[in-house]
C-alpha cells in the first residue's frame, strides 16, 4: 500500500486497540524485506515519525507493523 493508505491503516489500528492490554506499538515500515531490515536497524523509538519510513523504501510501498510494546 502507498504511504497515505498505510497511515490511514495505522490510525485505524490505533483507534481499535486503544486501551488494550498489553500496550502495542504500531509503526509504518517499508514493505520490501531488505528495506524494512535497513529501517529497523536504524529505528529509534524516541526519534520515530511516521514519514521516516519514506527514506528507506525503494518502491514507495509500506505496511503497518504491530508489536508488543
């Protein structure tokens, strides 16, 4: 999905999971495995912004990653 679609999915997921236990982390990451790997290697939760993933995607396609916090 493109960035705008991924952002909308992330926002919808955040609404659905608000107050859930355990707390979840929801981030947008590049779709391609190699791009995602490079992104995650430099991932810093304190510096994360949704559009940061754009710097790592070679095909402008993204996915939403949901992990336990």
